[in-house]
């Protein structure tokens, strides 16, 4: 393989792992240093494949890009809802209600 | 953010800029077009300059390590011809970059190490993908095969129809296909970037090399929790791991087996378990540990060993706890949570299609492990917590119940452990005795230690030294991490002795345990100031022994990790595999099991047996076909049995006329494997009694003993005559034939003599009649002789069929392997008086194709009664161009 292709392919393989590992570990391990968070992200990173494997094996879906990005995106979305946009939205919503 | 003073300080630091510049030079080396001697001088000069500047700036201690790496790079450029030197310079350039950032205090040591070791480890283990686009060797094709199925169909297969027809294929519903699923997922994503499944297959294990390095570091830190210098010791352990040849046999690009991925996830489970235990955080075990454990089981079989050694560690620390009065139930609690929830998670993935959850019972090794752990923790809890609260009668009752439980359950459970650890390790079946990786790693303790050093380097010896240190930590300091390490290392150390196959899984504890020696040494030196130079030097020696300087000081060659790539055998088969790919889908091929995964993964064709060695009876049938049947009729009986099977359901349901067993394929390496085939063909599979030890003999051209230019000699009449002598050296054989000497006279006459084990020469005709033997060749006699002479100085570029003869005696003259593979040119050997066989061209097997100059040859099966018809295929050109003769 060409070095540049290897580099791109490695990033494409690794980044989804890192992202999903980061999200999963954030929910499970609450207090750790940034570099430990990297370690946990790597340790949990490949777990998203388990969810896809579960779906394939139980005929919930077959393998295609929509399913793959659905699972990866779904995991990241949970994080965003919890810690990002969603949390602020709910805070705002409840704040309004209290008023 | 850097404050202004610090920024100013950095910008005024010339040493940092020199380091950063030098770290980029190896990476850009190919584009700079500078010769290596110049680069060597550049690095040496910069090393001197940096040393001078560092001393002047009073930063020498701080910059000592990057300066050392600069000098190391200078040496590497000077010695660029050494194995893997071109890759070492890039790896050490990367290391220089991160070390320099740390030396300049831009980044802390730990992040610099973790990110640096990740990138370096990925690079080191990705190198094979830079060398070749072939998936490596044999076993990785199994995962590649299933990844293709999943990639192409979108579903995980439940059954393997392509192999073992007498068993109706193999049920795969419980097979852990996590790795092929991962390859297929990434293959799909890579299609968006103009790549696909092949790239995903090639790279997955190389990336795991980097990820494992990261997880291993954090695992080691947790195993050495709260210990001073744990970080440094963990760094050493990871450094040793990524440069372990044993570990790299599976962890590298182009190897798509599940071992690299599985190994990484084993580290992940242990890391999470130890993290949870050290902080007594049940949430992490219950949610995190179990998720990763469940995923691990759907990925790799190694999880059972994990359970075994964790349970042994719990038992070990519990018995220590009884003596030293501390409770250990938390260890069991955490692992039990991981195990039970994890078991639910994998069971809802790995189950038969008709069930929602797999109900297969726990394996004996797990039961045995947990019984031991429960027993030990029970004793610990009872003595420390409850003994004072129960009456004497109750205590006796508890002892009685415990004893009965032990007598009834433990032996049953430990039978399974015995089977895995003893019977399986000292494997004794006829088939497994012929498989290299099933063979013992060593036969004596001395041999074991020597082989360990070759496989793991200095780590092997350090790990042996670590055993008393680990015991000391367990007994004196109640160290559970040390208990885990010892109970991991011990069984693997023992198992590897009996089985080479364990070299990969044993590499993990061997590499990691060595870090305890470093931890111990660094702890001691603080107390014994005067002697600290000795252990420090030992640690430095160990580190340097894993650098490219290793070859100067030991027989360990870490550069070997770069060259785990597909070899001659795999490339020699490529054109044959492409040929079979174009055959009808319902075609089956008879060949030895070594090529089963290739034919199913690349050609997508049926084979009788494959590398799983799943059904020893079918393997024996194929062995009998090649190495026991002495007539075509006997051979056809075996073929017909399989052809009849292929005409019945389930195959008859799959294709209108069932599957057609139409081809026989033989390759050159089957000559070398003939001994194994004969052993299996004549072995007893019922009582596993050995078969016959005998094989074909290869006689290869030996230019160093030959006289290919000719010399003057005198003939019987005393006249001068010019003659050439060609010597062919033979591999070991029962007949004592050590070589064959051909004499080619001026008049092109050919004489042949056998050389016996004592060096005596015997005219070939006498030898042939005495030993009832024959000489064969895949190529015609004259072709072999002429190519041997013409390419005497570049034989490595020539297919083996052109400079090797094959010798066989007794029944070996008439086996189907000889009748087929040597039939094309047998007349040339008969005519020259070198072969004495009654057979000629086979009747039921029509020569079909020859690939890569006879490296692989195929025959079409002609059944006595017409049962099948297969469309005729066009002859294929040799497209790979692998075997190119050099210009003369």
C-alpha cells in the first residue's frame, strides 16, 4: 500500500474507535486525567463493533454504511445530548418552566 | 497555553529546533535524496553540537536521551544495510520528536510517552503493508474469508459449506466472528475513500499494535498501582512488548487473524478490572468491564485463559490474606460482575439461529477457576470475618459441606483444566503431531531458555528473574497486581514449553512481567545508594538490547518484526487461485489442508479439508489419496466417496447438479510435507498410534560443490576429455543418500552416481536396483540440469522445480503424489535410466494447468462413469510475474 493510503486508512479506522471509546468511557469512568481518558477511549474504542455484531447476528439489520454510521453516530449523539446541546436545552427548558 | 516567558525561552532554544529538524529528516529521507553516509555525518555532527550546546546551557542531563537517540540515528544511517534499518530510522525519528518535546518541557513525560509509543508502535507494525499487498501466509485467510462474506452479503454466516463435506460443512453459529465483522465494517467505511475490504484486512492488526501499546501501559500502571516508579517500569514493559518478535508474529499489518485484536481487548478487560479493583468502583466493573468482556468473547477464544489466571490470582491473594488478615472478597466481586454480565452480553450474540441466547454451559476451565477462587475467598472471609461468630458445630458443618463440594465438583471441573493445560499442551493426536505450531517449543530447559531469548529477547530472562520478585510483592506487600502477573506468567511459561502455538499469548506476560524487575531495581536503588550503578546498568542494557544495536550485543534481532510478510509459497499460488476463482461456483478441489483457506477465501471454491484441521478422518482420507494409494483405482475410491457425498443433500439443494469434485492441485511444498501426509495416512486415528516416518527426499543443486565450467579428465582409454560435474545435495532420508553427482561429457553423455552417507560413490543404476528407488522431477531432466548450470549464481530467483530433483524408494515410487506431480516428464527420467517405475500418464487424472513453472500444478478428474460435466476453462496466462529470471 502507498504510505498516504495507509495513513488515511488508519485514521479512518482509528478515529471512530477513539470517538466512540471516548463517549462510552465518559459514561462509565467519571473521574480520570486527560491522558487516562485517552487510555480508556482506546480500551473501550472497539466496543461499538459489538453493537453492530449484535444487530447482524440477530437479523435486526444487515451490514451497510447507514447501520455503521447509525451506531457510531448514535453513541456520539447520546454524549452530545448528555453533555452538549441537549443538556443545555433541557436546562433552559426546565429553567423556563420554573419561571 | 504557553506564557510569554516560556515561549521566549523555547524560541531561544537552538537544541530543540535541531532535535525537531532531525526528527523529520528520516521521514523525509526518501525525498531529500541525500546519501546515507552524509546523513550519518549530519546526525553525528548535530549530536556533538547538541551536546556542546546542552553543556553550555547547563541542560545536559535534560537532553541526554535525545542526544543519545541522535547518535543512534547516526549509527543507523551508517549501517543502513542492516535488516530493517530503513524502518528503524523512521521509528527512532518519531521517538526523537516526542522525547525532544518532553526535554523542552512542552509536554509531560506521560502524554509524550503514550502518544509517542502509540504512533511508533503503529508504524513498526504497519511496515509489512508497505512491503506487500498480500494477506500474510495461511491462517489469516480464515478471517479474511468471513470478512468477505460479511462485507458482500451484509450478514454473518452461520455455516461453512465449503469444507469438510462428510460432516456437511461446519456449524459456525457459535464462532467468534468479531474480527471479521470489524474488518467488514472498516472495509465498508473505506469504500468512501476509494479503498475497501483488502485495505481494512491488511491494516487492522497493525493498528492493534499501537492500541495495545497504549492499553498495556495503563494496565501495567494499574498492576503496579500506587507504587513509586510504576510509570517508568510500565514504560519499559510496553517498550519491550512492542519490540517482542513473539508478540509481533501476530500483531502486524497483513495478518488479519483475530489474535492481535483479541490480545488488545484482553489487555482492555484487565485494565478496566484492575482500575475498578484499585478504586473499588463497582460501577466500572459492572458496566465497563462486562461490556468489554462480552465483546472479547465474541472476538477471541483467549478469554478462558483470562478467567483462569484472574481466578488463580484471587485465590493466591486470598490465602495470603488469611495469614496477613485482610479481606479479598472485593476482587471476586468485581470479576464476577464482569464475568456474569459479560456472559449475558456474548450469549445474545453467539447463539444458534433458533435461539435468542446461547445456553451452552460454562467451560470447565472457567468452572475450575471460579471454584478455586470461591473456595479461597470463602476461607478468607470465614476466618477473618465470621469465625468468631459461629459455633464449633456450625464450623464443622461448613467444613464438611466444603469438603463434599470439593470432592464432587472440583475434580470434574479440573479434568477440563487438565485437558486444556496438559493434554492439549502435550498434544498427542496423529494429525497434530505433524503441525509445527503444535510441536513443543523446546525439549530441554536449556533449549527453552535459548529459544525464549530468541523469541522475546532480554525480557525472557528478566521475566524469569521477576518470579521471585512477584512472590515477594505478593507475600510481603499483599500486592494483587503482582498476583495477577504471576498467575498469568506461570501457566503461559509452562504451556509454551509444550506447545509452540502459545508463543503469541505467552509473549504478553513475558513482556509485561519483565517490568517488575525494573520496578524492583528502581525501588532498591533509592535505598542502597552505593550499588545502584549495577542495576541501573542492567536496565540500560535491557533497553539497548531492544534497539537496532541489539545485534551487536545479543542474538536477538528485533528488526525481524518488520518482515512478517507473505512468502514465496503464497505468491506462488496466486495465479492458481485466480484460475480457480473463474471456475464454476460448485467446483471442489482436492489438495492438502494448508491451501484450504486460500482456495475458500480467494477462489471461493469447495475443498475437502482446510487449515482448521477440524475432521481428522477427512484429513486422513486426503493423506491416503496422496501418500497411501499405490494405484489409481485405490485413489479413485477415495475421490468417489467425496463425489458421491457432494451429489447428495445438502449440496444437491445448493446446486442443480450438486458440487463437482473436479480438480486435484499439488504444489512443490507438498514434497516437503509428504512425510506428514504419510504419517497421517498410516497413523491410527482411533488410538492415535503413530504412522510411518518417511518422506520424499529433495536433492537440490549445490553450485559450491559442482564444476559447471568443466575440467579436463582422462577416460578409461587414457584420453583427455572435458566434463562437467553437477552435484545435488539431498535432504535426510532413510536410504542414506546424501547426494547425486551428474557428469556431463564432451559428447553430451550423461552419467549419474549416488553418494552415500559416507561419501562413497555408487553408480546410479546399482543404487536404484539395490534400494528399489527412482529419481523424479517436475521439470524434464535436461531442463533441470541446464537451468541449474545457467542460473547457478542466482538460484533464489528460480522456481524450485528447476534446480531440484525428488528421490523416492519402495512404495514412495508409486503414490499418487508422484504419479501425478512427476508424470509429465517421467519418460525423460526413465530414458536416462534414473527412474524405475511401471506407471506413465495417469488414466483418471488429466493434466490441466501448470502455474509458476510447476510450483503449482492441477489435474482434472475423469470419473469412470460420467456423473458430472464442468464447462471447459480457458488456459490462464501467468499474470503475477512473480518468478522472473534474472538476465544472464
